[in-house]
C-alpha cells in the first residue's frame, strides 16, 4: 500500500500546487489565503487526531522536528519567491521539483537505502520529465535566480531527508498539526511583506481551505508511505506533482498540451512504472 499512498500523495501535492497558481491568477490576497490555509490545516489535523488518538511518547521530540521541518519549508518559500523575481516560473518550478530526486540520492548516501537498476532508471526519467517542462530562452546562465531556486530546492530536500530519518518515531497527525501551527505566524508576516496589498479577499477562505485539505492528505500519505517503503522511490514520485499541476492548469484554462508536455507526462508515467518494479 505504500506505493499507492505515494502516488495519491503526489496527486494531492499536484492539486495543491495548482491551487497556488489559481490563487495567483485570480489575484487573491495571499496573506489571507495562507492564513486560512495553515489554520485550516492545523485544525483538520488536530481534529483527526482527536477522532483517531494515538499515544505520544515524546512530545518535545515531536515538536522539535515539526519546528525544524517547517523552518526549512518556510526558508524554501522565501528563496522560491526571491528566485522568481529574477527568473520565470516556468524555469523555477522544474528546479524546485528536483527536491524529490535530491532527497532520494541523499537517502541512498546517508540512510543506506538500496535501489535497483530499474529504480535508478525511473529516477533518471523523472528528472527528464521535470526538465521537459522547463521553458528555455537561449542559454541558461547560473545567475542569482537560478542559485536561489537551487537553494529552495535543497531546503525542501533537507526537510524531506530529516523527516524520513526520524519517520519511525513520529506520530503523524500531531506532527502535521504542529508543523502547520508553527507556520501560521511567519507565513502571514512573510506574505504581508512580499506581496502587494489590495489583493482580493473574496474566495480566499474557500481556496485556503481547499489547500489545507489537499496538503493534509498529501502530507499524511507521504508520511505513511515513508513509514512503510523506501524514500529512494517515494521522493522521486512526489517530485512529479509538477506534471499534475500542469495538466490541471491546461484542463481548467482550456489550453492545449504541447508535444513536449505530452512527452513529459508519458515519461513520468514510465518513471513511476519503473520505480514500482
């Protein structure tokens, strides 16, 4: 079941990424969206924990790693936002999406997780699929935007590796709830400072709640998958959420898939199949 959980988690992360882009396209007030998003996510996770309680052996341990995880996530968001001031999102997002591949490589190197030749081939294909979606305009230079995007990607990968290293000691629902709770204040302040005022508030609660439902689902299933299966397979699958977001954007805004995008989706499916073998 861990493989199926990873695939569903990837789909849910793709929905989340699409909702972020939709909020941007509809010019919603991002500080309001994130406030509803994180409060809703924390409330959902805490409520589920009340309904399905589990004993917490070491609360300080749980809170510490929730704080570490969310700190890296927020730092990644800062670097992501700064990078997109210098490079286009169609180049930045594929770079961000490589976090799953980097996390898988780190799991092989530092957590001694094995991987077969077919699984390595699947990881390589996932990288190819991601970069097929990167829009290029001539030669890509290693400028400030690229460096910041790479920094964001490494922060996300570090967060994932840390979580996978302590996964057996985590109680999932309170860990998720604490992570979102710790993110509420910093995220609200960050978005107030970065985004211009005057965004639409109507619809922010609905979009924020939808983001929360998507992310709690994705995060829980990711933790479940990591608790049962190898990070070397799970993280590259999660990285393919970008393709789900692209497909949803095309369907919603009635845009045709290009030949390159169709090829990327086909390669991504092949990568998932290889990583399952």
